[in-house]
C-alpha cells in the first residue's frame, strides 16, 4: 500500500521535472578532454552509440567455421572474438556458465575481453551475469547460496543484505560489475513454472523488503544490482522462454501487487531494471502485427513504450538503466522478427538490448550489421529520436562512471587472479550460505513416529531415492551430507528419472530401507492425480515425477518404514504428499558433483532429517490442495519446529 501511494504521488511531480533537456546538451563546444558524460556522448559516432546499447553473449563459439560441429564453450579469448570486440565496441557482455567455469580462467578471460575492446574503444566493457543465488547461479566455483525463496522462509532480511554483499564480492573480484538480481517478482501464481523459488515469496511487503536489502547488499560492494522482471513475472503460468505470457489484471491490482517491489527498489536507488516479455493489456493494449503479417498480438512489456517510458520512467520515476530480458527468448522470437524487436525495444525506451541475436561465428555478425543499419535509419527518420539515443547512452556511461568501470585497468592481471582466488567461494561466504540454508528449512508436516528426526544406528540403512533430473546428482548430495554430518549408518541411493513405479522392481528399493529420504521435484502442479500433467523443465508432461514418489510413500507406509519427503523446488509440490509422514520444503534441488555441493539446500534438509539441525523456516507462500485450487493446505507463515 505504501508504495502504491508513492506511485500516484509521483505522477503530478514528474509532469514538471521531465521537461525536454536543454538544446546543445551533447555538444563538443565546451569539451577539453571529454571528461564529462555529455562530452563523451557528443564525441561518439552514431554507430558507437548504438553498439554501446547492445549486450551480447559469447557463451559458445565456432572457431574458423560456422559449422555447429566446431562449437565449443567460450572460455579463452581467440582472435576472431577479439577482432569482433574491437570492431563493434559493445557496451556490455553477458556471461553464462560456459564462460565462467573456474576462477583463474574467468579472471583472465574478462581481462582479455577488456584488452580487445580497449584497442579501439576508450569506454571499457561492462560485464553482467545472472548470479541470483540458488537455482540460477552461473559461477562454476562460486558460492551457490540457497536462493531467494529460502531467504524469504528465514524471515530474516539481514540475510538478504549479507547474501547480496557476498555475491557481489565474488563478482567484483572476477571483474564482473552487474548482477541481474534480485528477482523482484511476487510469486502469487502456484502454477508459475519459471519464477517459483527465484522469488522471495507471495507477500508483496516481504518481497519488497528482501529485494531492497539484497540490492543494497550488492551495491555496498560497488556492484550494480538489477531488479527483474518488470512489471512482474510472478503471476504467470507460462515460461517466457517458451511462450508469451499474459497477465490480465486491472491497473489497480497491478499497482497493489506487482509494481510495489519495483517502486520500493526505485525509491532505494536501484541502478538497473530488467523488463519482462509479458503482455499486460491493462498497462498497454496496443497490438503489433506478427512477423507473418497474419495476426496481431498485444505488445509485450519489453516492446511497450507505455510500460517502459510512460509507466516506469515517468510515473514511477526510474532514471537508471532499463535492460531487456534476453531478446532471443521464444516469447518474442516466435512472434516477431529480431530486427523489428530491437527497433521496437529501443523506441519503447530500453537502454540495453540483451541478446538481440545469438551470433556463434563471424558470419553471424552480418545480421548484426543489418540490425545496426535499421537502428541508424530509425534515428535518421526520427522514429527513434536522436535525443533519446543520446540520453540513453548517457545513462549507460553515467553508470559506468559511478561504478568505476571507466577506470578499468588491464595491466594488473596477476594481482587480479590472486585476489579472485582468495575471494571466490571464501570461507565467510560458505559459512553464511550454510547458516541461511539451515534457517530456511521448512517442515510442513511431521508424524513423530514415522517421520523425523530419524534415530539411526550403524546397522540401519537410509535409502535415498531422488529424481536426479537434469544431471543433478541429488542422491550424491544426500549421501555426502550424511557422511559430512558424521552419522554412522548404511546408505543406498537410487535414481528414478523417467521411471514409472514398477512394484516388481521398486518395492525392493523401499523394503531394503530402515529409513527413507524421497526427493520430489515437480515444478508445476496442474490439476493432478486425475490425469493432469506435471511439468519439470519445459512443456513436457512427466507424470512419473509425482507418481513415483507417491508410490514410495505408499509402500513405506505399508511397511511402516519412517520416511521424509524433500520437496526440492517449488513448495507447491508438497501438496502432492498429504499422506507422507514428514515433508521438508527445501527451496533448492541442485546436487553434489566434482567435490562440491551445487546448492546447500539438500544437505541442510538432511541435517533436519537426522536431527542435527532444528528447523525454523516459515512458508513464504500459501500451498494449495492439488484437488481444490482454492483450498489452502498450508498457509503462508506455516512451519513446524521439531
Ligand atoms: C573525440 O574522439 C576522437 C577519436 O574518436 C579523439 O581523437 C578525440 O581526442 C576526442 N575528443 C576529445 C575532446 O576527447
Ligand atoms: C546528440 O548528440 C550529438 C553528438 O553526438 C549532437 O550533435 C546532437 O545535437 C545531440 N542531439 C540531441 C537532440 O541531443
Ligand atoms: C592461471 O592460469 C594461467 C594460464 O592458464 C597460468 O599460467 C597461471 O599459472 C594460473 N595462475 C594461477 C594462480 O593458478
Ligand atoms: C481479460 O479479462 C477480461 C475479463 O475477464 C476479458 O473480457 C478479456 O477478454 C481478457 N483479455 C484477454 C486479452 O485475455
Ligand atoms: C500465420 O502464418 C504462419 C506461418 O506461415 C502459420 O504458421 C500460422 O498458422 C498462420 N496463422 C494464422 C492465424 O493464419
Ligand atoms: C543417477 O543420476 C545421475 C545424474 O543423472 C547419474 O550421473 C548417475 O550415474 C545415476 N546413477 C545411477 C545409479 O543410475
Ligand atoms: C474448495 O475449497 C474451498 C475453500 O476451502 C471450499 O469453500 C470449496 O467448497 C471447496 N470446493 C470443493 C469442490 O470441495
């Protein structure tokens, strides 16, 4: 409520302050050494202004060929990419897991990027990354963190500040200056397949408070924080990676929920906001013709001037950088031509177009050349006013100045590497990661007789049965955690990926146990049980994902074997286990591989199951029955102590 009041209050105020900038703002007249942002902009060519606004990824590269067989993860600079960087003078490069597997290599790679850019460009590159913490964490050896919803479950927003600062320290040491976080979506739709645990929860005030603290933690280390996905991706049941979601709510509803965290972040001085590829007809019902010319579609926020300029800039008073979500996502690509989308997002008011194309070899850059020509034409015809382009580039350069990016050095690589090795995944961050995950574990039901804590002796056998989807090695995480807690007990592990429960085979898994830890990873409960579909990563319905663990629960009950379900991802999944003796919501599913836990959540849950830690987490969302989607089974705030 507080922040919606701020929104309406700013409308009148901004009518006076958003006047046209004085003529001649970007001229060389008074420039001596191009020290001011205005002079820097004035001395840039039209082409360089456009490419300053383009953010590309180099996650894979096909060296010397455009053949897909030549494609490799891009971890070391090569002359083709170096020449491209010198030629185009980009504003920002987005990094993915493929680019950042290890500390030394990442630090050197980023330094090489800067050196290649510096051959022709006085403006250093910015690097950005989705290091949200939790399930979206790119650094191969960085601290992984339990994730936003886990933090929401602790109800301790100081953790959010400290985790933000912990993430930022690691990025800074590597030479990365922008984190695409916090996710500031209010996850009020249990069917949301893509945000879920990336959100702090379903309560607007909780999300606002934790998102502001996280961003302040990030900024406390001199790193740019990005609120996403504006105007909100929390009330969708479509993943914009695969389709274009529509949020059909009234303006009043949107102002009461979705916009509140964003307004709080703007008021707290956030420097960057990322857009969503989502239709919001109450905010803009303009239609665009699709790329085939045979249908129209409501303009998605990323391409909407009403949403980016009129609402975000003018009404909500945001003067920082607007970056798009990845423009190659299906939400846009299935409907619109890439070049049209780039043109439209700039006209709408975006400063950074993130991944408007996905070049993988030198030849692919022909498309970029034609895209740049199109934007030049937009400027020449006035469709994209030069004044707006100037202001947009100035906004980017201002952030580069504020965060010290304009002073980037490339001659100190040895010092950078040794510093990065000391900082990334440091002991302080690891201890914080562990503490936050322990405090987040949420026990939503427990029958002391057949539930937790397990009391085990060396002759007992804990059987861990995990979905291990996406090569996640969750069984390994359970086994390692039992070892790390020093518990002397037998352990057996089984995977059930893509497996329908077959009593003739799988009853034996259950029967061999004295205690069972069964993992469930269901992203989206659709009207289930009676033939509904369950979705894990994409559009593929995979019913085994809930029927398998349900059968394990049933068999264990028949055999009176103590059991705990770990609901590994979105907490709504826990509703599938009303008959289980104990359920722990973990908010994170990643396993253990190559000697590291890829997330701290599973070991924290194992600690609770073994009685090594007291659960204190409280649900940051309501969990609805799978039989009746208005019946709340476990309300917001629920969480048992044992
Ligand atoms: C403007 O840029 C050119 C090169 O692009 C450079 O030679 C010149 O010194 C710059 N002007 C100022 C005032 O810095
Ligand atoms: C934009 O910047 C150029 C210099 O790069 C300057 O000549 C032009 O007047 C500026 N235009 C506006 C409208 O700000
Ligand atoms: C970092 O990597 C470079 C290149 O592979 C190597 O020469 C150097 O010894 C490494 N430094 C450290 C501290 O590992
Ligand atoms: C939005 O909801 C209203 C009222 O239920 C309905 O009339 C309208 O068709 C919906 N719009 C879209 C684009 O689905
Ligand atoms: C529009 O054209 C595309 C491509 O030819 C086709 O796949 C699609 O079905 C058409 N849609 C309509 C409504 O005709
Ligand atoms: C279990 O799944 C993991 C990850 O997919 C895989 O590496 C491992 O080999 C599997 N184990 C068994 C016993 O199938
Ligand atoms: C679903 O739950 C709501 C809220 O508890 C209840 O009012 C309603 O009667 C239930 N519907 C059915 C079909 O059971």
